[in-house]
């Protein structure tokens, strides 16, 4: 019987040529572009040997219960906060992600946002758009402009992407520090970065902070009023990880009061954003206090044509290696698999 691979919320364009090349001619690809699990018939869920989730359909306990034949779930991407990994683990189904496709792209975006503020790219551009003659001054006051060499880059979460961003910061002559309570002792010695054991200590000493931790119950709302209060006045904040890690109300207050000089957000708690959110609304109106101090991107840090092709190929390889060879890689629910034998 042919292997059946289900894509409930496929987001690739055109034909699944990359997926077919990896899966082989004897595999059947079931392609859907659903917005919810209910759009997929029960018979389709029940017939799938592997389920490949993008980031739209929620993989709930109810979905796990419907996937009676499923042997592996793969998240076509890094974050798996929309997958109930415990529910699949209880049923003996491994959940794997694809952590190695866009590491450099996300790190590049974080540094691009940092550089845009540090060199005044956004502020100068906005000022000249308002008045290209009257604002033609090299010494025009732009809040984020500063020298990066010698400044401290604080990295929250030193995983693959956090490490890549840290190395880029060091290449610009920055002093790199990090906070990550889950890394073993000695990581700081291997990489030559300064380590802090508390988030507040890191924030208090950083000229710029870039967030690269996963979204968990521990990190949800991590960068809120208390964390921002611990930051240096005039610091820069970049988030290319997950939106709910940062509290938009706290960010709006900090920007309005001048506590933060600039904020770059590739991710938001609600995507697309709510138009009536105070921060988003002020940014759209181009109010003077926020002008040139907020950069938004549409959850696109991961994206390049090369990265997207890598994601498609690597996620399929993860599924097929397990289905055909029993080789499990990048499993994110191993504790629950072990707990249930």
C-alpha cells in the first residue's frame, strides 16, 4: 500500500515538485489549503501515514484522535506551539520540527532591523519623506543612531538562531551577552560570550536586545512591563521569534515615554495585527512620537526562496526517513513518547 502524506494547510505555491522528489513515486500526497481542521474530512485524517503541518490548522487533541493511521507528524517550520505534542505523544506518534532551514535568514533579519535603527536608516528616511529639503541634515536627531562597535548585544535564547545572531553581532564589534537557562554550563566558554543567569541582569546591561527563544508557558509575555523597566533607557528591542513573547501594550508605553529608542517586530501576538491595537494604530497614523521608531514585518524573517525550498525538502526528508527507515530526527515530544512506552 502506498504511503499517504497529508498536508492539511499547505502553503507552497504551484506544484509539490520538491515533496514528490523526496517522497518518491510510490507515495500519495494529499494536498489541502485548509484554514481549520474541520475542513478536512475524517476519512482523510484517518488515512494519513504522515501529517505535515504548516502554521494555520491547529493540531489539537481532537485532530490526534482522528489520525488513527498516522505514524509521524512534521511541523514544516521551527515553532510547534500550535501542535498538541502531548496528545500525539500519548498515542505514540512522534512530532518533529524543521529547525535547520531558515537559521541564517532569521538571524540576518534580526541584525538588519538592528542596523536600520543603529545607522538611522528608518529615521532619516522618514524625516526626508516629510521634508527632503528642511531635514537634509547629517546631524538630525534620530533616536536609535549609535555606534555598534563596543555596544552590548543581549541575546534572549541562545539556540541555533540566537547563536547565529550573536555571531553576527560580534562580527560588527559588539560585546555579546546572553540569557538562556536551558543551556549547559560551559556554553559561554565555548562561544566566548558573556552569560547572565537572570533576564533582568542581561537587560540592564544591553544596548540592544534580540529575542530568539521559543514560545512556551515560560516565555509567554516574557518581555513585558517588568522586563522593559529593567532595560537601559534608549535601548533597542528586536523580536523575530514569536509574537506572544512580547507585550505590545508594554512596548507602546515604553516607546511613547522614550524608554525604548526603537523596536523591530517581525512577529506579533495576533497575526495579521488588530487594526485597533494602540501600537499598530499609532504606527499606521505615523504619529510623531513613533515615527521612525517602529519597524514591522509580516512574520517574514524566515523567508527567502532558498530557505522556503530547504524547509519543504527537509520536512519531507524528516517524514520519509522515519516512515521508510525508522530514523527519528528533531523529535520535540520525546518525553511523552517515552512516558507512554
